[in-house]
């Protein structure tokens, strides 16, 4: 992977952006109110482009604070069956990375914090500098890279610094203390703490390991730590929100827009209504996680 210096037309190197992080501003606001943030995920282009834009807007209007816009990928090593099915529908529709910036603009205009979650290969082939530029211009806040570690992220670290974008890396319960320090030292916005090793998906229970991982990651220097993978109910959201800075939900939201077979999308009116109801349920659990009973 190259780390070529990007220059202006005059030949001068591009500097570092000092633009504040909207993601960190969101967490500062929530911490002042002693609340965790609710971060929701949907793949762009599912069930189709227009439907997905309405879905992103619906999420923000019904309690989602930051939206992870997923870039559909043909070999999603981390995603469970629900997200895989949704991503495949988007891929079959011919969605391309260049179109995702419409979703970024939609989330930003609705008042949410727009994040993109993508496997690195897609960004690399689109062009790292090109992606950073287009993402910034669309109002994007940060990129979540589940398969990119800081040690191999030199080009992205440079580009994100130039364009004032957040870098969100993942840690897991198996991460060593030294690894956590490397991630915390290179992250901007927040660190994504995977509740367990393995693929994403709804879980009937959430064990204690995420709480320990959040504590360890904070001790390693991370300012904000969010937990994802497994949360599917308001009760689980409240439990995780009691100790995490943010609660990330994906499969449970995607699930609302799939039929009983789990392979086909429901019609738009049905899907958006179910998505709104689930978002409100989860937002209530997350946002009230620390309210005295």
C-alpha cells in the first residue's frame, strides 16, 4: 500500500484539517447529559436506492443519533446472515460506491451524524484520497473499517487527517492491551468494541465481556468506546448503554425490512413503519440506560 504525498496544483503538500469531529461533538453532548448515543446500521441500496434513503431518514427521525451506512460487499467476512441477505439485495440492484454519498447527504440533512462502514478493498479500489474528498464534500463524519488495522492504515490515516474525517477501528475481547493502545492512539471519533468474536447478528443474551473490553479500551487511552454486535432489544441496549459511550445496532434494524424468509424485502410502507417502531424502541432503551429507576 502506497503512502504517496498528495499535493495541491501549486505543488505544495496538503496540510492537516483542524475541522472538529462531529462524532466527538455528539459524544460530548451526550456525556454532558449522562446518556449514551444510539448508532444504527443499514446497508446502502437495500432494498433499493430510494427506499434506503427514506430508511436512513426514518432512522434519524425516530431516535438514531449516528447512522452507519454500510457499503454492500460480496464477501462480508464479519456480517451475519441478516446483513448478508440485505447486502446481496443491494448488490443485485447494481449499487456502486459512488452512489453512497447520497445517503451521507441524506443523514446529514436529517440531523444525524453520517458514518460509512466498509471493507477496505472497496475504499482502496475507489481511491483513498478520492473517497476522503467525496466523503467530506457530502458531509461525512467518519469511516468504520472492520478489516483494516492501524498498522496497515497509513494511507487512510493521512487522507483522513487531510479531510478531517474520523477513523474508527475495531477491537475485540481477544485484543491485547498493547493492541488496544495502538488502536486508541490512532482512532478518531470512537473505538468500535465488538461484543464478541465472530459475525454480527441478533443475540438472545449479552455477556459481561463487552463491559470489561470497554474499560480496558478506555484505560488504553480511547476517549469514546461504542459496543456493537448482538444488541437487538431495548433491554439489551439499556444494559450496554449503562457503561458504553454508544450502542451500535445493525441486524435488528435490517431485520425489520425483510420478510419471514429473511431473503426478500418487504414493501416500502411496511418496512419503514416497522423500522421506525424498532428504532424508537431501541432509542428509548439506550437513551434512558442511566436513568435512575
